[in-house]
């Protein structure tokens, strides 16, 4: 009985301790971000491994998601004789929801896990403590550039995802199913609002990039420095990022489009 | 990994991302069609605007010439006042232009259709269109239809003598 209570208490305290450490760590990263302006080369290297290497999976998934949206949307809309609105359906679902969310999930799987494993392994092999011994701040040298790269890549990846998806939907709808090309684009332009839809989608993707970068960095930095600990931290990164992104997406959608 | 190759790849990635954002802004959204050219505002008062929204299209003969800028309610005249922002390319509408609210398709969005009259003087920016026709509200139409068909179906208690139809023709 008491043991049960104790383990419950320990779990709760551990949770809040981790939460607090995570927030302090975030403050630490943020305080180092301005210093990144002086060392753009570090960010560039990370942009390559975080952004460019994620590009392929984002391009391919965006294309297929757009094509599926085109097919499904067409089959539903054609019953109402409204297949001309296919462009609206594809564009709005991609720009508002699927672009930021799916890109963030792919990002967590492709880049977030890699970042966590990298930093966790650096910690396990005591490279981070080695840096501290040489009076090099590992947060400044290792963590901040990766975080900034995640923050910068996410909106770009989400925008690429949406754009490729719209072309995928266009290919299916106009190319294969015979929706009128002019109606596809003009109805889309009529209904998609620059401020209401596109800006909000970009804001969402920036928030997701922030969260994904933060979680990946913290899990890696906070990992138990063993092989098992690193593997567990990598799993946690993907799971937590997915959960937080989906939850935040609901909150952001309610704030932006709830009225 | 060669440093130069990596930089080119990052440059390509960023360029691609910005191009995608640009494509979303220009091609997918309606940015290219509003706020570009000069425009002016005229107003029109309607008894009922139905489902008209801000940013609904304003058309003449089916050609889009502007958008609904704002919708207000005039508490003095008990009417809805709709501000129409019209492109300057279409600056010459006669004073007796009329405005109607129509629906695109059966369930489509509502829009303002302008119908030019024959007056010589033109509408100036800020003028109010005098001749307006309200939106048709579906419930009213259905209600009228039901009422008239019910009136036709019920057998009259005694056949009234048919009133002589008044003819305007001589």
C-alpha cells in the first residue's frame, strides 16, 4: 500500500522535475540563439542534416497525400456534382492541417530521432563533458544550432509538403479524373485566404518546429548515458513529439479557426 | 561530405521552401487578385443580405469587378449597408445602377450582382446605390410555396364567382 503510494509520488515528482528541467533547458537554448548569428556555419551544417535530408521523405509523402486527397475528395464531391471544388478541398486540408501536421510527424521520425540519438550518444561517450572541460559550452556549440535548424526547416518543409500535395491532387483530379483545370485553380483561389489559411498554416508549422526541436534536444541531452538510455530517449522523442504536435494542432486550430 | 556540395544542397532546400511558400501565397490563395490595383468604394443598402459575407464577389454580367468590403447595419433606416470595393478599371457605372444579391448555384456562395442602368452621370466613390434587390431567403420562398399550394389544394366551401381578371391592355 505504502509502496504503491511511494511509487506514485515518485512518478509524479519525476514528471514535474523533468518538466522543469525541460523548461530551464529551453531557456538556456533560447539565450544562446542570438550567438548563432556569429556562427552561421554551424547552423548550415545542421540545416543540411535536419532539413535537406528530410526533404525526400517530405516530397514523396506530400505527393501521395495530395493524390489520396484528390481521389477521396473527388469520389465524395462527385455525388453532389461539386467535383469542381476539388481544388478547395485539397488546398484547404493541406494548407491548414495536413501540411504542418504530417510534415511535423515525418520530421520527428526522420530528423528528431536522429538528433536525439546523436546528442544522447555524445553524452554517453562523454563528449559533452569533454567540451565542458575545455570550457566550450555544449549547449552553445551542439544544441543551439540544431534547435535553430529544426525551427528554420519546419516551415519550409511544411510549405513544400503542401505545395507538392496540391500538385499531386491536381495531377489526380485534373489529369486523371477530368476536373476542369480552370475551375480547380480559380475555386481554390476564391476560397483560400492568404491571412486566414496560409499564414496560420505557417504559424502552425513554426510552432511544431519549435516543439519538435525542443523535445529532440531535451531528450538527447537528458538521456541516461547508456546504450539502453539512448534508445529509450529516441523512442520517447518520436512518441512525445507526435502526441504534442497532434494535441497542439487541436489547440491551435481551435484558436485560429474556431471563431 | 564536401563543404561546397553541402552548401549548395542547403541553398537548394531553402530556395525550394521559399518557392513553395511563394507558390502557396500567389497561386493557391487570393492574394494576387486583391489589393493590387487601385479601387474605390460604393455602398448599397439592402433589406436583407441573406448569407452575404465580407469578401464575397461583386460582379457585373458575371465578370468579377470587386469584393464586398464591409457589412454594417443602419439603425436609422433599419437596413443592411454593404460597402463594395470596386476595381478602378471598372469606374464608370451609371448612377441608376442596381444591385442584387444572388446565389451561385443552388447551395453556392452569395454574391452582389450590379446591373448598369441608362443614366448619363456616373456613380462616384462613396455614392450609394439606390436600386437594390434583397437576397432571397430559402425559408421564405418555401413558405410562400407551401402556403400557395395549400391554398390551392383545400376545397373552397362554396365556389366563389371568379373575379374578372383586370387587364391592363386596352
